[in-house]
């Protein structure tokens, strides 16, 4: 597949800010201690951005929830001046960015369905997905996964108390969530505890799991939902495409190619978290991605990107929130 011009430019940019040396185990930041609240971006026992909601119509119900949500956040470690392959949990500025972006705008969508647990982890730098030094990138991603696995083990031992679980993630978080599902849920002892998995922002094959199918109905449980959002009519280069890739339409919660009109969108959120914008974004499954006509929102005139990856959750925030609640209700039935 021929790659577009922007891909070459991106590769040159990230090569220019790649680490000056390959991955070295003695340069890895200290591992997190998940017995400390500071190693969690969200816990139901502490006040954090995952407790917020954009409207009184969507209250935080974690105190009475009978289900848990284990949320794996995406790559926020983007600073090109940073040469380390993995983020440090002692980086307070980065932690603040995590809290004010992905935890607020993504994890909070689930506080009406379950108690939210979102571990901090030594996330791999964004350049790990572009560098030609694949060996170093793989080691950085392995460090990130080992943190999340340790967090999940700690969560199971200390917090879960045999409760059902929603797995939710985005981008790098989804890459690691897939491994967690393989290791703990897919034909494994915890499989019957899985309410649903929202594996957003990463290409996933329909047959990725042996016992966890792609969701085909809005009420289905024990399945996974996934999508990657792009401007309608645009197909990105250099990424997996095709009918073998699972895609869920987050307005209808099915996988067929029938367009879903924006009238079905119960609310997206933009830069202003408190402002819910209904009927702004449509959705259509096409060739392994989710096509979205450019939505109108304050400042949208200046938004020129054809890649809506950063808004995978924002575009369908209220629909995601309500669907998670619906699947929890159906799980108990």
C-alpha cells in the first residue's frame, strides 16, 4: 500500500525527536506501587476527574454501582523534548495532563455504569509507534503493559470483590487492554465477569479473541466494541483496513454499513466539558474504520484534520454513557 505524503513527513518528524540512544533497562523510571492512591488517576474512593459529568442529567453513580470499570488511558506522553522511552509517574505535569484530558473526557463517560479504576502507568512515548527502532519500542511497550498487568492484579486482589467488570480503553490503552483480555478473560476464569469491553482507537480483527466476539446488538454482553473515527470519505494510509477489521457504530451499536444519522447522536462534548452538543455527528462503518461527517461545534471552522482519533470518545460521549448503563442492566438480566 502506497503511503501518503503526510506519513513520510510524520516519520521524519518523529525520527528527528527519537531518543538519542536505544532502550536501556537501567534508565527506566521506577515502577508504580499500586497500594498508593497517587499511582491511580481514578479511584472510586477519591475525588478525581472521572467523577465529573457534563450535565446534572448524567449523575455520577459510582457510590451505588454494582459493576467496576477498569480504564486504560491512551498515550499522553507526547513531549518531543523527552528522550526517555517511558513516562515517569513522578512527572506531575504529565499526570495533570492525563487527568484533565483522557480521565475527564473519556473515563468519566462510565461513571453512570460502574466504579472507575484508572491506573497510571509508565506509558510508552508516542514516538514508539513511529520509530524504526522497533526493538526499543517493543521494550517500552512491554514496560507499559507490565505496569497495567500489575495494576489489574492489585485491583483484583484488593478492590474487585467478585464484581462484574467493564474494560474500557483508548489507543495505546487499547493495545494493552487486548493483552489483558487474552490473559484473563478470553476463555479464562474471569470471562463470565466481562460485561463488555470498549476497545476504542486501535484496529482489532473480528476473530481476535476465541470467546469474546464483536458486539452486534446494543444490549449484548460479553463482547467488545471498537471503532476508529475519520472524516467521511477519507481512508488513512499506513493502517490496517478492510472487512476483517471489527468496527462498531457507536450510534446504533451494530457493525453493518448502514449510515446512522446525526439525529441519533444524543450528545458530543468538545473543549468545554460542560457543554453537551446533541445531533452533531453521524457515523458509518466503512472498510474497517468509522466515517464521520465533519461535526459543527464552537471553533470547528478551524478544525482541518481528517483524523478524528483524538475525539473517538468525545464525538459519541452520551451514547457511550447510556450504552454502558444499558449493557450493565442486561448483564444482570
